[in-house]
C-alpha cells in the first residue's frame, strides 16, 4: 500500500526523532511529508513507532492511505522524484 505521511510537531527533539523514524520506512518528499510503500506488517510497525513518539495534545501526524496504483498517478511539478519500491533494503 502507498501511504502519504505528514506531520506538524512544534517540539524540535520529537520532530527530529519522528523524521528519523519515517526515513526508515519511506522517502522524504517535503520537509514534513513522506511517501511510504508498505505492506501491512511494516505499516503496523511504523504506526507503533509513531504512537510512541507523538504527544497527542500538541502534535499532529496524518497518514493517508492511497490505492495500490495511486503512486503511478502522482504528478510532480518542479523538482523531485517519485518514490519507488526497491528490491533490496539495507537496514
């Protein structure tokens, strides 16, 4: 599944930690926006890590699930590259 994850976190430390977590699961496409191609297991792991970091009273994280073919319909105007599912991941 293709997910778009965006966040607004006022605390520098939590924001940096969240960005590092999201880099483990997807590609940064804007300062606070990531694209992630995840199966159910990896989505559940990402969600658990986000929930551990976020202060629900002050932070906002939005996860938009998109259809399996929606990543092919993304239009990029200007700089940037389309996120792609890699055959090999180095962890």
